[in-house]
C-alpha cells in the first residue's frame, strides 16, 4: 500500500514548486508552478481513487495462496478499503487546497474562497484519518505510520499555504534587498485591501522589468517625487519607461488586474488636467519633449533627478 507515501511526495513537490516560484526570480517559474501544481492537484485525487478501484476489483486468491486464514485476509481488505476511502476524500480536499494555494501564490482572485472550500474539510478528514489509524495500528499490519504522517503533513502544510504565511515569508525573503517592495508586501498581507494588493503587484512588475539595481535607484527617485508632490492637490507623479521600443513611453499605473502600463498619450488624455503639475520619474531621454508635444506646457513638467 504505497498510496500514502505517493501522496506525501506529491504534497512535498507542490511545496517545493511554490517555494521555487517565490525564491527564483526567473522567467517561466510562474508558468512552471502553475502547470506543476495543477497536475499535482489532479494526481492527488487520482492516486487514491485508482488504488481503491484496483483493490475493489482484485480477488483474494493471491493472499489465500499464502495463508489459510480467510478471516484475516477479509479483515485486511476491509481496513484497506476504509483507508482508501479516507484517502480519496482527503485527495479531493488536498486538490482544492493546492489550487487555492496556487491562486494565492499567483495573486489571482478567488484564492481565499477556493482555499476555504478545501481546507476546512481537509482538517476534519485528516483528524479523522489520524484517529482511525491510531486506533487500528495494532490490529492489522498496514503502513499506519505513513497514514498518520500524511494526516499531519496535510494539516500543517496546507494550513500554512492557505493562510498566506507561506507566500508572505517567501516573498519577504525573495525581495529582501528591496525595502519598497517589502513594505508593499507587508501592507498587502496585513491590511488586505485591493489597493494594497494592487500596489504590491505594480512594484513587483516594476522589479521584474527593471532588475534589482535599477528598481532600487528608481524607487529612490519616486520617493523624492512623492515628497515634492506632497501637499499639492494638482500634482501627479509619473513613473515612465520605454522598455518595449525607443520613445514608446509607458506610464506605470496601480491596477488590480494585469495591464499595469498605459501609453503616455493615453495617460495625458485621461488623467492630466490644465493645471496639473507633473513630477516625472524616468531614466529615459525625451520624455519632457513628448509631454510638450501632447500639450503639456514646460513649466508644468518636472523631471525628478
């Protein structure tokens, strides 16, 4: 009966993939974590179900060939069947919690709901399975240790993942050299508002586009711009880049969805009024000229050094 050990391996694999996604800031890790954890969430359901189906379909001929104790063979099969039923229910709960953890990891909407759907019954089933294994460990020779270990691992690991502490700790470590991002992560975790979450997403997006050194330098510029704009109701702080093509200027915006940049012309049309003072954070040349061409007078443009 290898099913409990396989399920333990799948849980560990899901945790490792999630940790790699948090700690390795390389392209493709988000995709790998998404595909990997999605497959694991499927396998963790199928493995115990396949075991239950195979055991139910199999005959006792092989077991009877080794012993004449028919009663013991039937007893073992009965206990195995009950364990497989427990594991099948646990597999479904684990699948939901792994998916919920993935949604939290990727900052997709609905992660909290999916985690709750899986985690609450998972705790109940894990406790019931642990008690069942504890009460019957001396009656039948089955891998009760693995079953109890699976129960404990399920509760501890999935509770950490679904509570968000796993993601929070991983991100705080991954961005340990970027105090601005750490502050946004902390605010998003402890306060939980959409605005804080959007701010965190924006800062991480900047970091991935600019790299650590450039991000920290630009963060200092942005801080100075915010200080200059403080107290001025007509002031706007623009974080401008042209990473896609020369003079294709884009403005970073706080957005709770995925499009976190708009073109400079679109930004001016939607947000800049006649009396707006623009404090521009950029490393690009020609941004002031581009703003002038869009109808913003030079005396309202302040390039922050």
